[in-house]
C-alpha cells in the first residue's frame, strides 16, 4: 500500500533504532498477547496466546505446515482464481494442486461446496482456504465456512486458513475466523495471520500460525526449531504495536479504501464502461473483468506498455482469471484517477 506508517508503529521502530535494539528477537509473548487481544476485540475470537506460533511470513508458515502434513504427491485443494504463490507453495513440498474454482468470481464469488466435497472424497488431504479471498475480495459467509468445516471433518481434511487479509474487512462486511465458526472448524483448522497486509509491514517479516484443537497443536509442535526463530525482530515489534495500538489507524484506512472503491466504480463507469467490477468486501485489490475490452486474454501488458500502469495479470490467478486484471487501489485518489485515465487511453490506443 502507498500509505504512511501508523504513528504507533513508527514510534516503536524509531525507539528500537534509537536504542540500537537490532539484534535477535526476544520471545514472542508480547506479540501473542497483542494478537489475542485484537482478535477478541475485533472478531470476538478467543485465541489462547499459548496456541500462537511465530514465523517469518505467511508463505513460509504455510509451506512449513504443508511439509508437515503432506508427502510428495498428496492432493491439496485450491479455489482459483487465487493468490498465485499458492501453486508455488504446493510445488515446494511436491503436493499436487486440485483446483475447485469459485462459483462466479466477478462479485466476490463463493466456495463451490459440492465440488469441494467431491474433491475431498477423491482423496485430497489438505485445503488451502483464502479467507478473505485474494483477488476477489470475498469475505466467506459464516454458513459456508461451517459447511466447509463439516466436509473437512467428514473427510479428515485439514483446512489451512490463510487469513492475512482479515483485518482489511471493509465496513459493512463481517469476517469470521475459520477456527471459531464451529467445533468441526476448530478440529480441522490451522490459521495463518499477519499484520503485514493491513498495516503495510510485509518487509519486516512476521506472521503467526495458530490452531485450536490439541491434534493440530501437536502437529504444530513438530515444526522445525528455525520456523519460530525466523520471525524478524522489527516485524514482531511492529506487529505487536499494530494489534495493540493500530486500530484507529486501521479504521481510517478502511474508510479510505471504501471511498476509493466508490471512486473506482465511478471512474470505470466514466472511462472504461465495458469493464465489469463488483466492490469487494475486503482488502485493496480490485478484480476487474476486462473481457469486453477486446484486448484478449491478457490485457495487463497493454496497460503497462501504453499507459505505464502496472496491474496483475488475471491469468496468473488460475484459468478463471483469463481476461481479468487485479488493480491495487491502496493509493491516493489522485493516483487512482490518473491510473484509470491512462488505462482508458491505453485501451483506445490499442483498439484503434
Ligand atoms: C492471500 C495471501 N497470502 C499470503 C500473502 C503473502 O504474505 P507474506 O508476505 O506474509 O508471505 C499474500 C500477499 O499478498 C496474500 O495475499
């Protein structure tokens, strides 16, 4: 995101530098407590701080947990269009992706529970759930998550819930932490969190892995020693400050994102009316259906080459993304205005 750091986070980092506090991190007690407090206030989710483990980032956390749960060749369910590195995380451990596309990706989409049931029955061992969902901004309904948990329990599938975008749930939507939706979810889930998306801290390296059921906690106990120690010291300090003192900054950010989405809808209407777009329920990523622009299955290079606007190519998110792009709207409204104006000019240039 193109934002200024939240003041309480900047203060804690400045103080650490001032004190030359740049050595190894200490233990994670403060961060665990801060996350647990945030989860309780924000989501009414009761997280036992002792169940929370640290890791460098969500990518490393999910990959290490996949390594624990699978052997090469095991099948893991993904729900494209979805965050492209999910495929490479599976590849890193030799797992085989089983793609169960979302039902209709344009207005957020929805889990295809019947197809997930079939994929589980056909032997998938793990499901990688993106909640909220990148790139469509879907905040899964609690009933869908409960139904998913029932299926996971029935087929003995572990659900790895990547909840990195959860704090970015926009006003008017209600995010449900997977582990908290039902006993089946608690029994089948392992969740991944980080302050890195919502407070723009990705370069500082810190993320959290948590579970609620003794079976899952025992599995996490087998994570290699290096995993918790790979967390960054600055990342831990910053994340604890974010969870403890960063809520009013976050609320301000969410208001700005919501208004940018309205601006985007108006700008598209005005300059690129052929692009279809539904306002997401979470995060700062707009999933734009450009199939009616006449730019083929990969419109992203047109906007880059002719408009100097860098967007993500929809096809990177799986076959359902052909003809789509993902646009980051976490910027000043003037930048967004400029981007859409340039994209419209690039489109005119390419079709004439
Ligand atoms: C769904 C999802 N998971 C994980 C990540 C990466 O997180 P990290 O930097 O903690 O590995 C991202 C980053 O955009 C993401 O969107």
